[in-house]
């Protein structure tokens, strides 16, 4: 169960959690590099070869046609489709508020300057295959891009054993407005998105989770294209006061522990009775959890608890940990929200479990892990835009500023910069 640690050991706790963030092994990086090189040089032929090697499917063209998409969608559960449609409404509602506007500033002498906010031209979304399928992640990645105004959204996902796309993934892509879908996975899919092939035109940014080879490939193509992040194991931190229901707390901790044996579940509370009751409840709920082996290993290894003197102390410790998911399972959480400095996403009150944010509430579930919430943000519209500044000077404005610019350029020994001003200025002014 949750191992209690002293409030004085929060630094050690952060270091302990950081130990989960291991570097990608050299062998994996080299394998990914070889695959990327082959895709860059051989294009479709390499993609076809690796799809046959790793997925057991020989496909000349992995593009999902409109007919195949429609047939796949027919297999979806109607209530699931309704649920996804409602979730989309909430996600669009939230992300619409993130849109930014261009601006124009005007000064004396005909000077004007400003900034243009422009969507990326194209992005690629990687969607894992295999036994796991996460249609919610399709919405979380595609909808912010669509909201930003990205013109071309491409999705890649490994084919199943029959060479098909999972119906739920197909529906999510259709619902989110994905423009192109290709049945290709692994590092070869990342290479196709980054470098392009005869079939797949390259994109400007790649987002979405994948296995360690996908992570390695994303890391290697960064610079050629942008990427979202290299995500680490999931984590949840719950701050609970004496009014928190231990059943709720335990359930929420396990909602992340079931992801991965390296996921962390942390409880900070002002009431020791709550900690004892949560540990008792964890035992009960673990026994009934289908992924009991994974969740048990996560809780036993990375499940920690601290009993604090106050909610303010809890939040201070949480800021030091910078969790991916932070639940304020306390009375009047809005009163304390401004104290929270470092968290990927905050879930407020006794009834706002993290699962709502994962699927339905509208906030994005692609969040910074491993303490990177200290400097990183959740995926959103900002991830799919770029900003370009512009500036206009008249002859009169340049004459008034020329000496200042020349002085700065000459101090940096960049005389060509100074000369570009000198040749333009009116020496009679």
C-alpha cells in the first residue's frame, strides 16, 4: 500500500520519481535510426517491408479509403459513438477559448509592427495499435489542431492482424476531422511523416504516444519536424482533506496505477485517518481490478503518502513534485487554486475524478510528465500554431533611429549591419 514518507523528504521523493525517467537505450536508438534512414531513402518500399516484418501484413498502399472508413465505423457501438460526440463538443468548447489573435501596433512617423498568429500547414498524429486502443487520444490530438486551423491532419496507426483499422479509432478520426489515415506503425510511420514517401506527404509536426521505438524515432526526427513531447510514466497526486471519501481517493489513485507498473500514485492529506482508510480501501479495490498485477506493482513501488499540517503545505509539496494530474479533493478548491504553480491539469472537488478529464470534460489529457509541468503545458491550440512578427519603418523613422542602431551594431563588430542602416539614412536630416 502507500508508503508514508516524512514531509522533509519531498526532495528525495522527486528524485525517486525522476528515476523512472530512464534514457532510451542505445540499442533502441540505433534500431530506430536504421529504420528512419531506410524510410528516408527507400520511402514506400521500406514502409511496406517493415509493416510486413513487424505487423505481419503486406500492404502496397496503407491509405484508408472512405469506403473502408465507413465500413469500420459501422462496427462501432452506438452508445460509444454518442459518448464520443458529446466529448467532442466539450473538447471543442474548451479549446476554442485558447485561440489567439494577431495584433498590429502603431507608433509615430509611420512605424507599425505586430505579430501574425498562423496555423501549421500539416500535422501527423500517431495512434498506437495492438491490444490497446485509445480513441479518446485521437480527439485530444486532432481537435486542438483543427481548432487552430491546421489545413491537413494525417493519422498513422498500425494495422490489426487482419490488415484493418480498429473501428473505434476509425470513428474517432472521422469525428475529429482527420484528413488522411494510413495503416502504418512504429518508427517507420514516424519516418514517413517526417520525411515523406511516394504515398505520404511530410508534415510539420508529429504528436501522439507510442512504444519505445516510436519515442526514439520522434526524438531523432525532432528538428526536421516539431514533436509534442517524449512522455514518461503517468502520475497522479491527490490532496485530500478530512472530508474526502477514502473510496473516491483510492479509486482515483488506481485510475493511474493501472496504466503502468512505473506509474506513480501519491496522496497528500491533512488527516491521518484518511490515509489509513485509503490504504484499507486500496486493498479492497485492487482485488477487484482486472489489471491488478500492474496496479499492485505501481502502488507498492511508487505509491507514496505524506501527512501534512495544512492544505497550503500539501500544495507546496505538490508544487515541488509537479505532477501530471493533480486532484484537489478538498472543500472549496477554488480558494486554493492560485497557490498551485506546477501541475499538468488540476481536478477540483470531491466529484471531479481525473477520468472526466481523460475522456469527457473538455480539458486535454495530453499532459507533461516527470516533473516537466514546472515548465511545460498541456497539449492545446498553442501546440499547432506559429507566430511571425512584422515591422515597418519609414525614411523619417529610420533617420531618427539610425545612430542608435549603428552604435549597437558597431559594438558587436557587425559593421555590415551598421552599413545597412547607413546607406539608407538621409545625412541631411
